[in-house]
């Protein structure tokens, strides 16, 4: 079994580490976080590994995972490279290192590539709000892989073994790819929070909000899942009612300028989607 060192073991690192440890894909060797206490906690949760304090204390491993914030990847790669010997990248013993950023490419790991390591990035399209939920939701999770051929082959096998659905993404497309994930997940709490603030401002009782949240979100998700984004679109944009949109945008702007700008921008996108849907339905099937 290949050994795995983990640098940065938050929710993403712990989830992946535990899945790989449980499935016998990797044997977790050393774990480094900001403190020995959190590293030990991660080891306990994952069911394997030794907590270490410094980069220099990390033992050699076949695979290395950097599950650190995006802004720290390049600095950690440089610091790690300063502690590591040169390898022949053609040798079977050459290590593989990958980071878990959705927006950044494997090029951030260049200092280690220069030492003969294989490098990649692997990003799972899943909300890691909690490790418990992520473990339950992980089977079938799409996972974008990018990097050199050797690293990609290894990660394809490793992620497939824990039931991820892998696909390749080009380095130059990673920013757009990750922005799509932000649209799909990160903005939903923002929009819901804005909606609830607007309801409060317009006099909706506080005890009514949880029910509205549960029913509207559940219905929206069900409709999008069943009908797709275009089919699930409702409201003034779906009707092409630009006048109603403009009137509501004015009211939202008067309440909150930034919310008003968001309302206008999202309404413009909704109108574009509605137009595309109408044109698609009007086009004879034989001409498509």
C-alpha cells in the first residue's frame, strides 16, 4: 500500500484521509498542521498517521497531499522543496504531490517538480461544511484532476477507489471551473440570507422564516433537479416582464444598494436564460 503524507488536515484533508485509510488505498504516514494538537486530532479522526510539528520531520512518502488554503500552497511547496532530495522523475520511486485547490493549477508545485516529483491538483465538487456530512455525501462526487500524466493516473485510481467520479480539467480553465462551483454552492447561502433580510425588512414574522426557507429551497432544488435550470425558472424573468423587474430593482436598491445591484445583474442573467429557453423551444428539432 502506498504511503501518504498530509500537510494541512482540515475538513477536506480529514475527509479524504479517512476514506483512503478505511478503504486501504493509502496508508497515512505523517500529518502536519498548524499545531501538534490539531494534527493529532486529525490522525485520530482518520484512523492513522503520526502527528509532526515541522516540515523537516516529515518522512519520505509515495504520495503527498497539500490540503492547505490556496494562498499558502506556493509557499508550502517552496518550503517543502527545501527539505527534500532530488529524485529521478522517471523512477518508480519518484513521489507524487497534489493540492486540493479548485482554482489553482499544479504549476504552484513547480519547486518540487524541479526536484523530480510528479505533481497534480485534485478538486472535489462537494461542500465540506462538516466532515461527517462530507463522508456521507462523498460517493459519486465529481472530482476534477489536472497535472502530469503519472500523477493523474495515480489520482484517478485513488479517487475512483473512494467512489469519486473523476474527469480532467485544463490548467488554464481552472479559474472558470471553480467559479462555476462558487455559483452553484457558495452563493446559495448568500442569496438565501439576502432574501430573509428583505423579508424581515418588509415585516415577515421571524417565526415564519424557517418554514419559508425549508419549503422554497426544497421546491427549487426539486424543480432544478427534475427540469434543469431553464425549466425551473419562474417569476418575472421567465415571463419576460422587464417592467416588473425594473420596478422591483428600484425597490431593492432603495433598501440596500448592493442587494439592488445583485438583483439587477441576476435578473439580466435570468432574462438571458429565459430567452435562450424560448428560442430553443421555437427551433424545430430537425434543424438542431
